[in-house]
C-alpha cells in the first residue's frame, strides 16, 4: 500500500515536472519567435509622455493636473521618484532631449485645444525645471526636432480652440537661450506632425497628412513639397520611424484605420513613397519602436473606426523587417495601448509600453525574440562621447562574433510619435579586444545628443547599449550619465525663469485623479540621483519558463528587471 | 448726430433691456454637419444666419473651409491651388467669406464668394504669408501678413503696425472700420489693441496680468478677448468708459476666453469648469450662463464646449461633442474623446 502510494506520488511528481518542463520549453520556443511581454505593472500614473534619459531612467508625464507631477522610473530597481513640480501643466507638450541630454519641453496644457506659450528644460541631475523665453503663441500638441546644429525646431500646436494651429515654425537656440522665427515658412500643419532631420539638412515632414515636405530652417525658412504618400487619406494617429539614415517608415493610422505601410528613402535624388508589406491588423493609436537590429516593433492600437476604439483593441504586436518589407505577428500585450499610450526602446534592448487612456496607469515590457537566441555580446568599454566622423574603440570580448553596430537616439514619445529616436547602422572593423567603430559623418545623419550604441552578433542578438554622447566635440568624463550641470544648453540667463504668463489651471480642476494616483503608490519625493548603467551589463539569456500574460502586478511586488524580463515571465500565483 | 455720451447711454439701455430678455432666453440646437470626415469648427455667423468654419480630420489634417446656410446645408469651399488645408473665419451680410488656406508651400488669406469662388488675398510686399479673420459689410478684411496686422481692402493691403514690438494680428473689424487684435509691445508682451483710423490703442491687460488678446469687436466698439498672467487666462470685455473688465468664468473654471460679441453686448466664449470646457453667454446684467443649460431639448449626448460668434438676432455658433459617452452633467470619461477627439459644430437659435 505504502509503496504503491509512494510510487503514485513519484509518478505524479514526474508528470508535473514534465508538464512544467514542456510548458517552459514551449514558452521559450514561442519567445524565441514572438518575444515575450512581462506581467502588467502598476505605475504611479499614465505615461502619456515618456523620455529615455541619458542615465537610463524614464521620465514620464500624465495628463491634466497629474502632469504637474512628473515621475521618473528607474528600471534598475523598478522604483519611481517624483520630480520637482513644473510651473505649468506639461500635458500635451512636445519634447525631445537636447544635445546635453537635458529634456526640452515646448508648450503644454491650459484647456483642451488651448496651448501653453511656455517652454522649459528639465535637468535630471538637479531635478529642476527651468523656463526659457516664451514662444510666439501657445502650442498644444506641437512637435520638437533637434537640428543638426543642436538647435530645436518647434512646429504646430493649437493656440486656442478658435484658431488654426500655430503656423509659425520657431527655432530655439540653447546657446543663446532665444527663439528665431521662420516667418517665411508659415503654414498650417496638423497637430504633432512627424518631423525628421534629413540627410540634406532640411527637416522632412512625413505626416500624418498625405502631402510630405521639406522645411529648410535656414534664414526665415522655406517649405518645398517632396511627394504624396500612396495612402490616399490621412494617416491620423499612425506613427513613423526613421529605421535607417534617411529612410522612414509610416505605418497604419487613419479613420477607419489602415493596415498598410509605406517607406521613403530621402537619400534618393527624387524621393518617392513606396508601399511595403501590410500589417496583419489595421491599426490607429499604436506605437512603433525601432530596435537595435533595425526591425520595427508595432505595439497596440485599435483596428476599428472611431477616435480611440478600445473595443477593437489589437493585442498582438507585430515586427516589420526592413530586409523583407514584411510584418510578422509577435506576442500579445495584455492592456489596450491606444490613445495616450507610449512605447520606448530601453538600453537593454527591451521595449517599454505604458499608459493610455484605456490602458491606464501601468506598463508592460517586451523582450524581443533576439533576447531568446543565445548569449548576448557585451561591451566592455566605450568612450563617453565621440565627434562626428571619429573612429572610436568599442571594447568587447565578442569582437569576432559581431556583425552589426547600430546607433539609436534616446527616444521621447507621445501621441504615437517619437520626436527623438532614429536608427542608423555604423561601419566598423575588427580590432584586438574590440571594434573600431566610425561615428556618423555629421549632424544631418545624427543630430547631436545622446545615443544608444549596440553591437550585435550573427544571430542578431544585441548587447546592452552603451549610452554615448555624439556631437561636434566629444564629452569627456561621461559614462552615459547626465552631468549635474552642462553649459552646453543651460539657458544663458536664468533670470528668464520669469513671470508665469499662462499659469496652470486651478488645482481644483481635475485634481482628483492626481490625488488618487498619489494614494495608489507611495512615491518617493527624494532628490534624484544619477544612476550608473552598470546594471545593464547583462550577458544572460532571459526567458526561462512560465506563462507570460500574468495578472496585474503591483510595482512593490514587481521583480527585478535586470534579467531581460525573464523573472516576470516565470510561473507565479495570481494576485 | 448723437454725442459719444448719448451713444453710450443708449447702448447701456439697450443692453439692459436685451439682458432682461436674455435671462429668460432659450435656444434650439441644430447640428450643422460636416463636409469632410471627422472634426469641425465654426467661427462666424452673419445677420442672415449663414455660418462658416472648417471641417476635416481631428488635429487639423485634410481640413476644408465650409459655408453653411439653412437652405442647402454645408458647402465645401475647397482650398487655394495646391493647398491641403483651409478654414473660414468670418462671413459678412453679403455672403463674402474670408479665411486662411495653405497653398502648395505657403499660407495665404482668402476671400470667397458664391459667384467668384476662392481668391488669394496676397501678402504685404516682402512677406510671404497672410491670414484673414474678419470681414465687415464694406468688404474690409482684417488679418495679418508676415508678422503684422493688416487690413485687406479694395485690392490693397494696409500694414497696421504694432505696439512697439515685432508682431501683431488683426482679429476683428466692425462696420466703422475699427480693428481689434493683439500686438507685441516694446517689452515683448502681446497686448490687445483697438485700431481706429490709423491709431493703435493699447488696451492693456487685466490687473496682475502680462498679456492679452482681442478676439472681437462690435458695432459700438466694445472689444472682447482674453487676458493672461498671474490670474490665469480670463475672458474680458473692454469699452472706452469701463476699460478692461474681467468676465467671470463658469464655476470651477480656471480658463475662459470671449470670442464673440454682438451689437447688444451679448458675449459668447468658452470657459473651463470642473466638468470640462463649456460654451458660455455673458451679459453685463445677466452675468455668465452655461449655454448647455438653456438649450431646450439638448440631446444628452451633446456637450457645447465653446461658442465663437453671435449675431444681432442672438443666433450663436458653437462647437462641441456629440458622443454616447458624454453628458453635460458630468465630467467626461477619458475614453470619451473629449480631450482632442472629433468635434461637431452647432447653431443655437433663440426661441
């Protein structure tokens, strides 16, 4: 009897072990092809605006009065810190990282369709906002673009609900802390237009409207038409990505949404839009993120008509391969990431997807298939910065296995568009103990600022990035961290932190959400510290076993993220 | 003729009489429709109840100017050659419509008539951009060219200058040829101005504020707009006798702006509230009211978010939301697209 019982228990244990093993292998095999999402983690509020800082942390902003309380998420220990308060609501602003790595924020929210005239710089090292001189008029939903010389172009944005979008492009100079108006280039543009510095130095408007154009920012500015897109309507709330120097993908968008996508090569003598493969799902309100291997991840969105139709949520992610022009279905996300959601590439090669009106104050992190294809190459040394055209030594014990080196500008995304990220591959050669890598030739190819440098092996597996500064002059003494103070784009006159012409709406308005958010999570308001990136030096294969679409997980109980997402994908008991 | 004092006395009496009536005034609502898929704004209405604006995708894409009248509904006015955007801002009693259109690579003011279609109003010499915001019954058009406020009239363009700064815009012109708008002062702050026969008068700001803008002027020279600074963004009215006075916002609001005023001194605009933005009507004697509260039979799925123009019959054009997810009695859920989603345009008719 006893023996039989023990045998039965032994058999059951073996069967259970076998089942777990099979499940683990299945999950790993699936992750090897489709990637893997972590469980949903609760965040302090919705990440409607999100920016990767040079120290590897994520600055994010929610809506309405909650936007008076930005936060920073540190993926190293999965903690959140509240920043100091800005002087006005940052909701609905445009933003990008300056050459110094500081965050430039133009416009903001007074009321729906009514924009702030202010612009500010956030310095992570001192956790402070500094207002710069005001813009010509208000801007609600503008786009910011760092130019080849480090200045920032700002276009579009609503002044108020009764006017056209602000038609005057303006250029902010960090060096002089002043604005230059492109009075000869006044044009009514859509909100949050897709803008990219092109190889010829002009700024290319790739959408969302059908007519695409160049803006020359020299002198008082001038527009010239380039080409009509093939999609005959407008790609409203369809993102764009510069997936290689001068090459842009626009994907989906419109109402009803389209599954189509098209590309343009601005390096061509006469650029034209060419249709590429279509997504498996029509989408609008989705995000697109360029990865270290040059592929583009499509996250979230809605497949049906309507401004933000959460009933038609697209759970499946997709991956676009520029080599084939085809989309492949990837792992499904748990939440609806539609209007007001964000997605960013992290320095460890994973992708953050967060926020959204429907998605809520939470996030998931995606590990692409390349993180399940064997050991990762590692960067053992890299300079803090490099000048244009400079060849630099990147130390790696995996030098002979490296087949690709890529450079991606730190992302800064909102409303389906990343105003900062852009991808390019770099030429390199093998050297003893590493690689000699040649930096982009000029700021037209890669506007100055902070970039993630990845090395990839023949299986397409990327290293963890080294965040490097790229500019006319290499920055000494930096190892991916933001200097506490940099003269490069500090406003020349801090006295400019001036009278608040358009202060925030009164706290009574929509303050309940902010209070609730603050109650949901115990937020540290301590001063922020610069974070070392060494935690990102991984050489492990993530993704061990378990189900991948876990139940809601509080941030307090969230597992460490330093293993490429594997821990959050292990078997866990539901909450 | 009447002295200025007499005119003001008459105006005040008329305003008071009208306001008594306005307190009890109710409206019917008409959805004006759309000519392009998506979103619309309505900016002006004339004495005949004809309305103009722009209709297109939300966020300013693929938008075309429209002309609406009861018989025939909404008409697409197209764009200037090569353009992908236009919007009409005003229509006079003769049906002359003015607004702004993109050309292939520029932004130009236009005038439109049913007989002649859309014509480019051109620009000041040395500039390459213009906008038109208002037209009076003499056909004088107020707008901007380059960075200066202008009057387009009889084929010529008059530069109105600034208040000592770099830029200015003319937003409204009445039948006396008086112009209201905003202009930079020497210290770089924009102030509302009243321009009369060559003289630009700085209307200042509300106490404690640093900037202001005038959005409309009525036949008697009453100017309305918004002042901003330490007190937030607040609607104002201005007259020579009162100077600039604040129009209180609706309950719970920190933002308000006055966009239109008629000969009776009725002012319309937009005010934020604890429930979101609401269209308002203000009179000196009756105070401010939420227009959502005085439209008889307003469907529960419509919220009037802002009112932009009012004619002397008291007809009002407004924009708002029409969705099963919204209600004027409660704050909109964030998934109801109030924030930046599609908007509709409405005519409010006194009954």
